[in-house]
């Protein structure tokens, strides 16, 4: 196990993590921005209003992108398992 292997493996793990979390984070961020603009326009300063749209949007994003996310994580896990002999040997 050399330095390049560890760096490449770590980089790939971070890329998979970012790719898998990105759709849900973007949906949550956009919904938070829309609700914040709505609150500032209507001058409703209720803190709990932001949670319901974010929870619903996150659930919908997970339903829409869940299959793709699981495929990406399964492919990465398969590659990790295939590289076990390179790490041990």
C-alpha cells in the first residue's frame, strides 16, 4: 500500500460522498432560501415554518434520487471490496 493508493482512495471516497449528498442538500438549500424570502416578504418570523417544507422536500429528493444514490454507494463498496488484496498484500 503506497502513498498514491491511499490518496486516490481517499479522493474517490470524498467524491462519492459529495455526489451522493449533493441532490438532497441542494433541494434543502433551495427550499430554505424560498421559505426565507417568503418570510421576509410577508414579515412572518416563525422559526418552525422552515422545517416542514425542508422535511417534505428532503423526503421527495430521497425518493427521487434514492436509487441512484444507492447504486453509487454500492459501486464504491464493490470497488473497496475488490481492492482489499491491494491493501493487505
